[in-house]
């Protein structure tokens, strides 16, 4: 083989190597060009190329063009197996993640955490305009998935059972189980929670009161899972008062259906007000322990709708809590305030009920 032939073969081999490497060289040039010059504004002389250090200092805020260009660079680098491909991909991931978070913030999609689980519920008070043909029952059906009932809507608007709505009328609907309450003078979140069987945390979360943590007179607030005391319900009829200090009225034995306790005694009346309790709890002195064994919460904090229980006398005594207002409670009982076979009602301060048990609903 001649010397010239060997030289020609070497040249051909070198040329083939260069030709095979040329596409990689062009791709590298393209990556560099896109990364450093692709973001240049079309109508401005200054450059706005992708500077990852600057982007990081600016919480990875970038234009749509810059984001798209970095994506192209990332894809090219990965497909060409460039040594810095992983770095470029990481930069793109950082930028796209930050952009997604920014978009969510702009669209109010990031929600604050709640003390209780209300993800599937509306929040707060709904002002609702009645449509033709609608009734309170049909409106309640629209919100039934959130736990709203016809009674809750009636309580929220002080509607008696005989009251119906008319087309065009504006009413207030609780956005979830509970009722809408108009704040009165001297009421606070704490007193609302205590009076209506809710909690401070639930009221704050349901009404977005985290910043102020207060209510004002005339404000309509949702009382989550609350219950109106009997004396505040729209259909409540006050008993006939024959005594200035503690009104009483006859409680006829016609209401004794299903009541296994002896008529005229405190246990008969207390069970008639809370038929969810077992009907075999024995003497009043035993009610606190018997209720606990049956799974009912029992403690020393009164709520409207509770059964109170104390150990007065040999057999003890029970009755019904109609309202709680700060350190005072309103109660009704039989064979107590008004004597045997009669129901009497009165208000007690904390020194009078301190140490009692209160049987809550499950």
C-alpha cells in the first residue's frame, strides 16, 4: 500500500468522525443559543435571557416565553444526553413548580387550613333569593348535602312552622349544619359557642374571623352544629306564670307515652325532654354514671339542651337546661322549682350550679 493511499484513508476516517459529531455540535449550539439569547425581547435592545441565579432570587418568577424556552432546552439536553442535562432539568422543574404555585395564589386556589373538616361545605352565611315555586323544604333540599335542614333555615330567619316563603324574598341559609344568628349586644364568640352548643374554633373558621376574632352587634354569623334553646325557637310558647320568682305550669300525663319513669318526679320530666337517653337509668343520683356508660358526654360545662344532674337529697335531682348565658343558666324541672307534678323554670348563677353534671347529646 502506497503512502498516499494511507493518507487518504486517514483523511476519510477523520472526516467521518467529524460528520458524525457535527449534529451533536449543532444541538449544543442550539441549546446555548436558546438558553442565552432566546428570551431576548423582540422589541427591546436589552437581553432578558434566562439567568437561573436571578430567577432564584426572584422566587423563580419568569415569563411564559422563558418557561417554554427552558422546557425546550431541558428536553434537548435530555435527548442528547448532555452532561449538564440533570442540572437543566432541575432548573426547569423549579421554575415550573414555582409558576404553578404563583398561578394558584392568583386564582385563590390555595385554601387556609381549618380546625374542623369543612372541605365539602359552603362557608358562612348564604343570602338566598327565593325562586318561583320554591318552599323552605325545597330550598333545604338544595343544601342537604351540607347537612342543612328545613328547621335550620326556619331558625336562621325566625320563621314559625306555619310561615312559608314567597318568590323574590331574601332569606338567610346556613352554609352548613347549624343556624344563622344575628349578634346581639354584649355577645362574644365565646358566649355564642357556650349558649348554642358550638365551639369557638368552629365559629371562627366558619365565618373567617381569624384576624378579628370578634363579632359586632347586627352581624349575621353561622353557628356551626349549634342548636337554639327552646326559649329562643320561633314556635316557643312561654308557660303560664303563677309565681313571680319561678313560673310553673301543669305537665299533663298525656305526654307520658314511652316514658318508663314515674310521672310527677324529676326523672319523668327530664327523660321527656331528652328521649335519646336510655329509659332505664334509675334514680336521678345515678344518671351521670349511667349516661357515661351509654356513651353520652358528661362533664361540668353546661350547654343548652343538656340534662343537669346533681346529688341533692337522697335520690338526687335532674332537669333540663334551656339556655346558657355566660355564668348563668336557665333550667326547667319537675318536682323541684314548682313542686311535685309541676314544671318550674328559673335562672341560676354559677355558685348555684357549680359541681353539677351536665349530660350532653352524642
